[in-house]
């Protein structure tokens, strides 16, 4: 009875977690009275918490942004004004309004509905202190065929300090931008006589309004995507030379103080060190100080005015830009906060500022009009494209959007980017049992479970082929349930005189409750024969949705009509499983095999955690389980010798790179079948590879699997990953078919991020499972990179 009760409680907890996963907004961090959750007319959403403090006034926290049909991510953990510094030109007063007086408490005005037309008043206790207003922000974008009016909402409060009324404001836009600002109005604070006209402006007979500065400082705690220790700050400078402008990026590694530089159009961006958008670019927010035409360089006693931006490590006692409390040896001001501490791997605080120089005028009395100072925070690569536009991503267009031959690219025989209705057939063999999450073309709505993405936006464009594109009210609303779902392409006729390959992007995501019965599979169907080219199986670990490129050689099907069959299955009870496919095309191969397709470009050496080019003696273990049955053609690292059957290459005489590769019997022998795989299975296992926690990893390698027409689906080539605890996942599975398949190096990549925190082994297998089959396989240029 106790065992049953615990099991029921565990199930109940999981159901509750699943129910809350899609509706976990700011109220998870604060009570409803101090939670703001706004969905704008175009369905972009912001949610956050607010609180009242005596000094800072209104402080915002846990600020999340969700684009329409996109993924909810945290932008800022906390944001507040950190000082309003007001030095007067006659040096008769130098105010530090926030630290010395405060924006909250009795200084904060009680608002009424007249102050907040059409808006909502938020209360601290019985006192209305914040106005929340939705507003049109003008044109979001406009082109000949696509235009949209943008929307935003704002939060503001009013604080009266001396003769001034300050209006701290936070404006949140539908595209993810944030505009922190401060309005200043009320009345002029200080006057003098005509003798001080050099320090002000004569606004009436013998009455001079003393000129002064307003230096506004903010304290911004960025935790992009909800993580605090992997963000970094980068400075962008644009330098002109001989008519060309070049960008220079500088990453800050220690605490720093910087100033604007109009000559280089200097800006900064805060970058998440782990998360990338659907196009593989790191997500970030760009910080701009637009009102940089005025700058205060105060006296030596005010060194915090000497720079416009400070970046520091989080310190709980560092609250105000100046006149900061010095208890417990805390520094007094920003300039002393910057003391050389490292930023890498730290929770960062960004302190931007802007200056308004107020030279009084006659129109400032008796009531002074509001003057506004602001900065801007804009998403840079937070999205894969403009989140407000529904137009196709023109930069990623490949043609053939309905699964047809693109007329503008003769090298592409068939392509489908799933942007429009197509001619794919769902459940083509009447084998499906899935009750929900069946394959469907549509715009993918992001789903997450505790920061694990189970469904994400399309790889390119707006739509993809996915197992239930909708998000629903919780993570499991539209995931794959009840068994198998399958979908098949239209017929594709491959010419007999040209070699083609299949390329696509995919992901297969699941939570820890998946099993090896759950899978994602892509096969080639020709007549009654079916060949698996990619198979991924579930396991007892969280696997985040991550777009991965794949390609495979179709030379064995030259002159034939084929179909592409895509399958996914939730074959176990209660699994959370999602899969998607995008950017599919059948493309002509050039003479070199195009083996770099699908592999990210750039120097990855510094991010490489394991690599093997098989040029030295093999340190992998052959027959690691002691169960191999192959009598010949076992795996070995060597310089391969070419073998042919008539004109069909079965073993290439060159490695993918260097001289050697991992091959099934490197020798040619006296006939094509002398050293091919015979008698059963041959396997080889890598040394242990440690994948550190909290990182993303990608496996990349080149391979081929070649055979003659006398093979069957009992013959195969397979690559798996296995942890030291015995958890195993198939990464690629290629099976034989009754057709000639020539050796041709192809690239393969797979996301290994779900294994972060584990020590793993790669296992490579090849099998002659039928009678008298002729087959060879090889692997080369293998590496695992962090990204």
C-alpha cells in the first residue's frame, strides 16, 4: 500500500508540473498584486514583478518576454533607477536624489485615474503608486507588401523631491525592446540674481534660473534566458577607413568603465553564453545611449561621472551609483565598484547612464514642461527574424515551398520548406495509432518545461513539419501521444545519370520520462523496400529541441522513384515527445561529395572537447562487449585501399581528411569481397569522453555505408552514444536495401546536449546480417564541439 501511495503521489506531482509548465508567468515569483502580465494586441507578451522601495522607488524583477508564437525567456532579473545626480553650475548644490532622499515612501505621489487615462492603477497597500497603460507606438515596419502598427505598454510612477516631480518610466515594446526613461517636471529648484547670469539664464527681471545637470543612472541585472552566470558584455565599435567601415567587437573579461564615442558609433550588447536562436546566433540585448550629445565630467570628488557605462560583478551592497552606503566595507560609488574583479562566469550588473543639461528658459515658470531622458535595450538575434512579421524569411528561401522542383536552382531536384500547404500524405500505410501530436505543417508555437525547450520555432521561415505545432495550455497538450504518427513525401524521380543527396534539419525532443520505445525516424522508400537513414530513440533524460542538420547519399537510388517517410512514436506510457523537420531538399552532389554541408563553419578548435582523425594507432576498443561475430572486415584504423565492383566504389582509396580512416577492413585483397564485412557484426567503442554540465555539444563526423544489390535490411551501419551508466541512444542507423549503394563520404552531425554532465562512449557498428552480402563502411574526421 505504501508503494502504491508513493507512486500515485509521484504521478500527481508530475501532472501538476506538466499543468503548470505552460502557464508559469511572473506570478510564480510574486503575489498577484505585484505581478504584471500583459498580452499586446499582436499577441506578444510581457510578464514581470514589481515592488516598492523607499530609496529606489519602483523596482522591477523577473522580466520575461514572449514573442508571438515564440518562446518565453527572461531578459532581466532586476531593473531599477540607481541615482539621479543633480549638480548645479554655481556649485551651490550637488544633489544625490535617490540615495539621499529617495523616490519611494512619502516622496512617492499617490496617483488617481486622471493621472492614468485609460490605464490601470497598481497599489502599494492602499496607495496607488504605478500606472500601467497600453499604447500604440506607431509603425513597427512598413514595406510594399507588409506593414504593421506596433504596440507597447508602460509602467510609470511619480516622485516629488524638492520642487521637481520625477516620472520614472519603463516602456515595453511588442518586438522585445525596452525603453527605460525618466521625465522631469514641476518647477525650477534654484534661482539667483543677475550677477550669476553666467551660471544660468535670465528668465525675469533680476531673476536667473541656475543651470544644472540631471545625471540618470540605472542598475540592470541581466539574466538572459534565466541563467545568471553565463552572460557576457561586448563592446561594438565601427571604424571608418578609406570609405569602408569595419566592426570591432571587444568582450569584457574584468570589471570596466566605458564612455560613449560618437566617432565609432559605440554601443554595447549583453550576450547569453549558452543559448542561440534558430539560426545558430547567440541571443543578446543591445544597449544604446542615444542622448549622448551631453556629458557630465564632474570634479575629482565625483569620479563616477567620468564614464557613461559601468559593468560590475553582482555585489548585494552595491545599490546606488553614488553616495552608496559604505557599511561592511562597501564602496561609495561606481568608480570604486570597478576594482578589477573578473566578469567571466559571474552574475553581471550593467550600469548605464545618460545626462540632460537643463539651461532654464522663461517658459519653465511657473510650471516647467516635462523633459525626458531615456536609454534603449533592443533584442539582437533574440529572434531568428522580425518577430512581428508573418512574411517568409527571404534570406532563407530555397524555393520549392510546396514540395516541387525549384525553377530557379537546377541543382535542387526537390525541396520543401513547409511554408505552404503541400502534397505529403499522412498515415500512408494505415499504421498510425497516435491520438494527438500527429505530423502537421504549421507555424510552431514554443513549448518548454522548466527551461527545457520541447518545441521551438521553425529552422527557417515561419513554418515546419512538426508533431502538433500548437502549444496548448501545458507542455503535454499537443505533444505526440498514443503511438505512431507517419507522413510521406510525394514521389521523387531521381535521374539515372546524376548523384543526389538528401538534406534536412530536424530535432527530436523529450523529457526524462521517455524510453527507447519512443523514436524519430526518416527512411527512404523505393517500391516495397524501406531503408532507414536516420533514427533517434528516447532515453531517461531531458533532451531539448535543438535544430540539427543531416544529409545522406542517395546515389544508390539513381534512376528510381523514391518517397521520404518521416515517423515519430510515443510508444510508451506518458512520454513527452516532440519532433520536427524543416529545410528539406534533394540536391545534386558535386565531384567532391560536398561533405561539409550541414557542418557549422568557423574555427571550432577552442571549443573542441574530443576529436579523432584516426591518423595514429587506434585507441578505441574493438569488440568491446565481446559479442562480435564478424569473421572478416572488422573495424581498424588504417589507410584504406580502394575496392570496386565493376564501376561501383565500395571502399574509397582516400580518407575524408588526412591519410587514414576508421574502416571495415582496410585492404583491397584479390577480389571485392575479400575483406568486406562477413559473418555478422563488428563493433568499436571510443575512449570515455566527459561532457561537462551546463554546456551544449554537437557531434560531427564524415562517414559512408556502401553495399551491392545483394544486401538486405539485416545489414546495417549504426552509431550510438552510451553513458557509463548504460544509457544508450542511437544517433544514426543506415540499413541495407536491394540496390547498389556506392561509397561516398557524407557529413553527419547530432546534438549531444542532453548528455551534458555525463561521461560517454561512442559505439560504431556494421553488420553483414544476411547471406553473402557485400558491404563496407568507414568513419573519419570525428569531433565533439561545444557551441
